[in-house]
C-alpha cells in the first residue's frame, strides 16, 4: 500500500512541475519602429489553458520601471501567434539599450486568472 501511495505522490509532483503544461510566451521586436511605436510587437503564446477568453498584456522597462508603457487586451481565439499591432501601447524609446519585459495573463470567465507568463528582450 505504501508503494502505491508513493508512486501516486511522485506522479502528482511530476505532473505539477512539468513545464509542458505551463503557459509560455515569447516576442520579437520584428517591425517595431525605433521610437514610440504604438503597435505591439509580434507575440507567440503557447499552452494557453482551456477556458481562456482574453489575454491581457503589459510591458515594463526593467531599466526604468516607473515609466508606464501600458499594454492591451485581446480576445483569445485559439491562435497563439499574435501579429504586429495586435494591441496598442506606448512602445520603447530608450536613450540607450534597455531590457523590456512583456507579461501576459490568461483570463477566463469573470476575469478569473488562469495562467501567467512573461518574456524579456533588449531594445534596440
């Protein structure tokens, strides 16, 4: 009996820690213009949980976190490839290369948070 419980406990830990089930995101600056481009960069989101209705994005300049770049919200339609300009925000315009972090929250009905992810890139 103890062996069976130990096996189930090990399987539960592996299942919970498995990155295959975690939502992830990445982005590339792509066609982003050099300064204050209001169109979001191309973004890829993977492993979006079932029940997701909206994806809410926010960008932070890690070198100047007090500057509000904002973000945007898009309706989730099942395609994880969001094109350049999927939402509007205050694009990057640093005096020297800065590192930016874009985060995403998957929202279900009633704006319940289902998952989160983030990614970082330097600009330019």
